[in-house]
């Protein structure tokens, strides 16, 4: 016993960059940094590319297919990670990301660009799910919160530097140069992960457990991806074609989406189902708020674009800072309470954005809502990821990560679609359009408060 005590103390003292975990930590951080840079940098480039390829009318499809395709990529990566470990789908996703950036860079038509973005979404879904699964497989419980906090931090610089640098390259040189350059950058983490695969791994494929749940078929995932793409395209207009696309997309989601999720998700059954549902509710609130607050600042409050950009910058830093805080609260605060706190902060942010529409209050009132919402997400998202891993046996953590990715995208599409419908309906009731913003923000209070109330159902035993 006396000889075992120093060994246990040494193990407890090991950190993310100790000899045991340094290689995995450096590789995962490099993946998140460079793939995050690639994902965020293409955003200001896509409109330029669409205009150059004479495809402005199809821009909503090009911009939205990434999120829809990531649903398919998440299911593919999650199932693969459960069968063979997370490193192989992670490497495959990175290699595919390089290939798809080259496809986009060499586009001669808007359809080729759309195909590139769709495949990039598949790669992005595989990488996101594989990273979360790899963290669950590579680190002990006490290091997982800090690993997730580090992954959030790795998105700060890309979110700050990626879009403006890409915009400058596109303006001074070519939008194609942006995609070619990102492909070269993404190649570095791809090679690093492939090298990890060739070396001796500390963790083999997870051992099968007695707890088995049906694995979702790829055809079902493809149907959900198609439904999400059609719904995203449909809500961008109000003519007959858009309405038909919206109805078809929603029908596909209604029929097939539940098959990708744990049984009991829609009724918030305790454990993994409730955890998965909470991810969808929170993501729907945050990303809808992120879309409507800048629009409010620009069209109603007449805030300079630089101020709106600072709000985005502050939100990225606030998210990473809150994620760092939750990483230091391991064993001090139950995870479900951090989820509840994050959801309440989201509700407060929605309320702040709502009162920010009032002309008597400073415009920065609405801008500050983005910072407060980011703090809530920084507490909530890593906590939900940790809860999902805790609720899943080792050979089902890929499935859990895939389900979390699926509800994140579904929540974003569904909540933003409903908010957009209310927004457009409210535009005709007032000359300033404030009624539309009030209706959209009022809707967001429902899922944020519901997430706070349901947080206890995600708690571990």
C-alpha cells in the first residue's frame, strides 16, 4: 500500500501536457485550431465566390449545406469511432477536409462549390464527433473538463483572425487563394494525426459493452441531412418553391430525425436522452441570437460594423473564458448545475436583447447580450459533453457524440426557422420592424427556460 501511494499521487498530478498525454493534447489542439481557422475563414469568402461563379441566387444553398452535411458526417464518424476508436475517423475527416477545400478552390460552377461545401460539412461532422469521442477515450475523468476547455480556447484566434485575414486575401488576391491556403494549413494536423495512428496507441478500440442500442443507418442520416438542407433553403424565401422545400424538409426531419437520437430524447428521459435534448435547445437559442442581434444593431440601432465585430470578438473570448472556468470546477460543482446556470444566462441574454430593442436604451445593451449568451454556452456546452460521455459506455461514446452533434444542428435549424417565420410575420406590423425582433426574441425565451428546468434530468447517478 505504501508503494502504491506515490504512484497514485503521481498519476493524479499528471496534466494535459504531461509525458503521458502531451502528444494527444498537442495533436487535438492543433486539429481544433487549424480546422476552426478553416471553418471560420471561408464565411466572408463564400459570397465573393458565389458572385464570381454567377450563382448568387443559389448562395443560401451553398451557405447552408455545410450544417446539413455535418449531420451525416457526425453519424458516420460516431459509428466508426465506436467500432475502431476515435483516431481513425478523425484522421479520415481531416484528410477529407483537405480534399474538399481543393474541390472548392478549383470550382468552375456554383454546383461544384456547393459540392465542396457539402463534403466539407461531412468532414467537419466527422472531426467534431471524433474529437469529443477521442477526449473521452484518451483522458481520465478529472482531465476531460480541462481538455474541453482547451479545445474552446483553440477557437479564439481563428474566430478573431480567420475572417478578416480571409477577407483581405479575397480582396487583394483571389477567393481561390483562400481555399488553397486553408487546404495547406489543414494538411498539417491531418499529417500529425495520421502519424499518431502509425505509432503505438495507448488506447485500442473500445471493448464492447453489454449495453447495446441500435446504430443509426447511414440512409437515415442522409435523409435527415437532406431534410435539413431543404428546410434551410426553404426558410430563405416565401414563394411557392421555398414553401414546398420547407414542407418537404420538415417532413423528412419529422420522420427520420428521431432514429438518430437516443430513445426518449423528445420527452427528456433521464440520462443521455435529456442531455442530447438540452444540447439542441441551447444551440438553437444561441445561434439564433447570434444571427438576430447583429441584424438588429445594423438595421434598427444603426451601430457601426466595427462595433458589431467587437461584440463577436468579445463573445468568442467570453465563451473560452467560461469554458476555462468550468474546467476548474471539476468535483466542486455537479455538471447539471452548470448546465442550469448556463441556460439561465442564456435566458438573461435573450431578455437583454429584447430590452435592447427599446430606443431609450443604449444600442450596446443588445450587443452585450451576445457576451452574456457566450458565457452561458461556455459553461453549458462542455458540461453537456462530459455528461454525455458519462452516460455512455466506452464503445457507445461515438454514438453519444454523434447524437449531440445531430441535436445541435437540428436545434439550430428548427429554432432559427421558427424565429425567422415570426420575424417576417412581425415586420408588417410596424415601420421600424421592432415587432419582428420582439417576436423572435420572445420565442427564444421558451427553449432557454425549458433547458434550465430540464437540466436536473441530465445528472449522473
